[in-house]
C-alpha cells in the first residue's frame, strides 16, 4: 500500500481513482462498509482505491480537545490497507484545511490531485468550513466535477456503529461489545517501562507496565483477559502470549496514576523492558477493587488468572 503525506505526496502523474474520505479512527465495521463500497466501485471501474484521512483528529483543531484514540495513525493505515486501500493520503488537519469551503476542498483534494471518478463517505459525513458540506453537497459538486458520490450507512448486522459509540463502550469496560463493532479486539500500544515492581517482587505476577501512546482510548478500570503482543518480533521470537490485564490506579496500594499492566500467563522469564508492545482486550473479568490486605489481593489475582486462562483457552 502506498502512503502519501499531504497532497504534495500524490504523484504528479496519478490518474483516475475511487476515493474514500473520513477520519476512520478505529476502522470499525461501519468504516469497513465504506471501504467495501469503494472497493466495489474500484472493481467496476478498474480504478485504484485511495483513502483520504486526517491527522491530527479534526476535533483537536476545531474544538481544542482530542477524543480518545482508538487506532493511532500507523495502526490505522495498516488496517485501511487490510481492508482494501491501495493508497492512503494523510492530510494534516490544521487551520488552512479547516478554512476551505466545501467546493474548495472538493476541487483541491478530490479533483485536482486525486482525479476522483467516485467518492465514498459515511452518510453522516460533513466537510468544509464550519462543516457546511454534507453528502448532498458532495453529490451536487460531483455532478459538476464529474464524479459520483455515495453516503454509506455505518451499519453492520442492523447495528449502527460510530467511533464515539466504541469509545463509550470501552470507557464502560464493555470490551466484548466494542470488539463486535470493531470487528476485532481493541488494542493499545506502547513501550514496556519499569513500574513499582510489585508484581514480580511482592505479588508473584510479573507484569509488563505499558507507557501508552498519547490520548489512547483505554478501557474502564478493571481486570481483563486478552493478549500481550510484540509489536515487531524478530525472526524466531515469540510474538504473543495469553494475558491477564489490569487497568486502574492500584487502590490497594493507594495509587493515583492510572496504569495498564499485562501479565503473560504462567511466564516469569520474559524480559520485555524497552520493547514496543501491544495489548488486545477480549473479556472483562471484573471491575477494579480495593483489598484490605496484600494476601487478599494475591488470592484475587490467582482467581483472576485462572479465569483468564479459562476464557482464553475456550476462545
């Protein structure tokens, strides 16, 4: 898959294409429906599928706040490629881009650079200064500039899917339902760093303490079954392990900082410090609890590990 950073990255001789436009945070099943529609147009017209996406998230510029990120840019691009994008144009979303009128956006991005024959977006797509453009606007401009426009319903199995909804489910700890909407388990990424070392030295469960990428969407506090993965395993290295994952502030130890820690089941021989890792969340085991003693905590952790082992072996 090709990657172009900015319109200047598009090759000067680039020909006609089918273009899908959106933020695509999460590349959830609704987004996948957009990509499937674009791929269908591509096959019919014999043209490549190009995705236009934005970084940073437009809300960072328009509202001054960044929503929790479901898929950081590199992960998003990989998923877009897996779902049919042959090229992705990453547009830097700043004041200049946000100030374009709908017609200016269409002409500069879709017509002059990507030579769109068909454009596919979500049915709630808005674009241009002050979000003045919608699918009807895009359709009208398409008639003028020579492309068709489709607004695709973000629905799978009768279920409406949005990135906002997925974020809400994760915040509740509903990782299983979030995975249904995403089409895969939710993943967080980061580097393994040194923590308080209680897991290895005090509790008997050595954990990988994750220093997550900024603005990561983290599930609600609790204990989860899931998978601990090497981001880039070397040839012959183990790539992933079933894991018990703790999210929260460690209230038994009066913790204040929220952390994500993963224990690779039945492994105390892993040295992962400094490595880029990811964690996939599959099932919530329980919510966060405060225990009156370390012994009570250890008993609960043993119970959690047994439950994680049972859940993951059944899956």
